[in-house]
């Protein structure tokens, strides 16, 4: 267990899906792929805007990509690297966290 400060007690995230959440006032994107969870700042490097103005799931069908709803930038779920779109080569900011059951704690 880390020096966690905040938890989000929301429902379990389905495999190959993602959703936004706010912890300590920080807008975040939580994604699940290949049995792992990934947490990123919900801020697209292209235009410093949230990735999900329409809300809902940003993951593609196989869960390996996250797609920004604004201009279609695609990010590797595992690393946050932009692999297509207007911010090619940039990346989402990874946020260190610990998952305990369905709870997410910022490290
Ligand atoms: S704001 Fe994300 S692709 Fe433009």
C-alpha cells in the first residue's frame, strides 16, 4: 500500500474500455486493457482540452488505443503515446496510482 490520498469508489471498469473520473479535482482517464489498468491526465496534448467532451468510452474495440473525441488523436493505452493524429509523438501524462479492488488511489 502506498501513501494514497484519495479514492474513487466507482464501478468496476470493463476490459478494453475507459472512462473519465475526477480525483482531488484532477480530471483523469482510467483505462483497462489486457487485465491491467492505466491512469492518465484527461488532457489531450494537441489542444490542452479534455479528451472526452462527449463523455463515455474512449477505447477502441481491442482496447489497445484511446481516441480523443475532439480531433481523433489516437494514443497507445499502455504508454499514452500518440500514434496518430495532430499530436503524433507526444503523449498523455501518466498518473501514478494504486488500485485496491475497485478503488483507485493516487500515489
Ligand atoms: S484536442 Fe485531442 S486531438 Fe485535438
